[in-house]
């Protein structure tokens, strides 16, 4: 091995793709085929980007993962949801409403700041934020905050605003089929 590369690896300045997610604990999604495709499910902490058409079932995709985190009694923060959350739906899925925190913001910057604060605080097991755009620096902040707070941070974007090359733990895309 090149001595320069060896020195950089020793200082942990080189990322090795072969080690990606091999030893990370996973949170089951509640969907066996998806768990198989994701090597066991969502990462236990980090930023998960989900691109979808608004209202096509993005909450139904992620709620079972919350139930698989049932030992974790921390808050679930919903930041700038595009519609009112249906409390009956959350209850029917087994989500304790005492653990639900809803934050409405005026701007996308406030929403991203709120998501970062909730994620890194350690008070939340999951943070959900809806935005149309996300810059790489913002994604990195959310990813690092989620890792620091041992939180699973879900970032939803509209399917028409595809975001590529973001520093996230996982990126998924959902679409409706007729």
C-alpha cells in the first residue's frame, strides 16, 4: 500500500467504501423486501432522504420503523409537515401521542435549523422534515446532528425536485403506480 495512503488512513482522513454500513445496527422498516434490499433496514441513526410525490404514502413507509424503535421512548419531531398530521392514524399505528412533537415554521431555514436542533439534542429518536430543496452543506449538518444525537432523521422532498449527491446515510425514491 502507498505510504501516503496508509498515513491518511491512520489519521482517519480516508473513507473506505468497503466498510460502509457493515457493522452498523439497523432499524427494521417493517417491510421484509425493503429490509432485504437495505441490508436489514434503515440505519439506526443518520439522515434518510426520501423523494416522493407528496401524499403517496411516505408516512406509511416510515411509521413501522418507529414501532421497531419501541424501546426508545424519546420524542418524534415532525417539522413543517405539508399537511396536518392525523392523530387517529398515528394512534392506530401504535404511536404514543405524548411522544409526538409538531413544529411549524415560517421559512425553510427555520425548519432546517429546528431539524438540526432536534436531531442533535438527544431528545428525539426520529425527526421528520419536509423541504423542496437541500444543499450539500445543509444535508451534512443534518447528518452530523443525527449521528450526534443518535437520531433517525427523515428528510422528505417532492418527487419533482430530485436531489442527487447528498451526504446522507440513505436515499430512497417512491412513486405511485396505477
